[in-house]
C-alpha cells in the first residue's frame, strides 16, 4: 500500500534547529481590502436606483431597450444586465396581449388589423405557393427575342 505524499509545506520545512533563509517561508499574506466605511473615498459610480416595475411597464408599452435606457438615465447594457428577467417578462406579456387583441378583433369581424399585428409583432407570415394548372408544378419558359435596331438617317 502506498503512503500518502507529504504536503509541500511539510516537505520543505527546515530541519529542527535550522533557520530559514526567508521570512515567513511558505506563507503568503494577501492584504485585505478596507471596509467601505474606512475607505477615504468611495470608488466607482453609485448604483442607479431603477424601479423594476417601471422597466417592465415601459417594455409592455412596446418601447425598445435603447429608449427605455434613455428614459431611465442608464445605458442599454446596464438595463439588459440588471433587468433581463423583467424585459423578457414584459415582452412575453406584450405578445400575449397582442394574441388576445387578435382574437377579440377576429370575433368582432376585423381580420385586417389582426393579420397586420400578427405579421409585425409576432413574425407571422403568409404562405404563398405558385403552382401550375390543377396543382401541377409551375414551369417557366424563357424565350430570347431579338429586336432589330431602328435605322439611323
């Protein structure tokens, strides 16, 4: 059975009575940062106080992230980093509201607006297929026509 390997600190320990050539050999002390109240000056910008409910309301009103950031006085990156969940939830709620509006409009007899909202907000598309007679494949014939030039006088 193998014996466990000695730890590095034990392996390098000086013999009894011998002195080490370095002070605190094997020990490295890292300086601990000062507590915030003892720092002479606060570092960095203070965090912005942004209301998550306000972010979600602005997203629900279909505002782009860049506009929301301008309204709230922060960068779009900060907004996306700190409020990714609220942004995603607001966009999902907006899509759900559009679907509800589409259904209501269809029931009221106005399919045009429902189609427009679906195409622009939900990425829905019309499917167009070109077929020949009786659903057969469509054949295209390209003819080359040569037109004589007009005589010049």
